[in-house]
C-alpha cells in the first residue's frame, strides 16, 4: 500500500505491506537512491508490519532541500507519527544501515531493535575508502527503478562526515541499550572492521558474517539472511 506522507509540505513516498505485526522501518542505501528493499521486506512480511520509504530527493519523494542527517531523521519521525507507531524496529542496508544507527542514537526511546545489513559504520578511514575504490567495479548492485540523485549523495555524505566527528559519539553508541543485529557478507568489497567495532561497542549487539555473501546479501544468501532476520524479530515477540 503506497502512501505519500506530508513532512511540512514535502511529499515523502512510503509503502507498507500490512497493518499487523511488529512494525519495522527499512532504510535503503545510497545515499541518493530509490527504494530497492522489497526483497528484504518479503523475507519477514508475514510476521512484521514493514514500512519502506524514499528519502527526499530520491525516487518518488519530493526534491525539497536540505539533504542532511537532521532532515532525514525529521522525515523518519514524521513517518512514524503518521502511521501511529510508538516504537518500531529500525533497519537498513548499506548507507541505510548507517542512517538507521544514527536514528537509534538520536531517538532511542522510539526504537525497539536495530538491524544493520552491510553497514552501520562511523569511520571515514582512508584505507577503507582506498580498498572500496580498488574493488568497487566488481560489485553487483540492485536494479533501481529511478536514477540516483548525485546531489543528495553529495550533501548527505558531507552531513554524515560532520555527524561522526561529534566528540560524544562513541560514548552514545556504548550507551545504546537496545538489541542490535549487524549482518555482513564475507565477499563484501567494503572492509567489515568499522561495522564490527560498532557492534562491539553496543552492549546488546550481535555481529553475523555470512561467508560468501556480497554487499547485497540476498542476491546469493537469501535463506541465511531470512533465518537471521526472523530469529531476531521473533525475540521481539517474546519480549513484548
């Protein structure tokens, strides 16, 4: 069910599979890309109320600026309130996992659990970038229904770099009490160590490496990812 949510006059595209089940928000990667996470939603759509959206400037959402972390978080809060959700599980893939982590840090009382697929880093390390640049031409990417927006990518990357320079960031991560699941592919061209460091900082986090999986884990290891996601969500059922 597609719905355009009004965020102070800016139309944000959203879709959800149902109205029952554990509420889950999925954030796609990029930054600057349209939604491509339907295959992930399908892995859990019988037990979860899955909401997906496109950040402003991307896909079917309006292109009203600014494109920064604060505005992304504001729009996500508008979506939560629009759907009448008190607390939800927030997850994402790649850049979307980084955004989900930041949302959990800034709105911890609104997040029941955190899911980071192929992302959730806070470093801007030169060696990491060099390795990514060296290997990126070998990477398989999702099919995008709408072209990426390079200006969204540029502005959000700069905003993210500013955010991770906050002096209290590591302390805030170490004080995040919610359960978190970090999943990474053994064949991801992006080195995993920044994400593993974050997972080790969060007291109730668990890091899972799927051997042989690429950055888009579900391309080749859909079943392994499905087992991990459903097990993590079922723990929420037991705690509710």
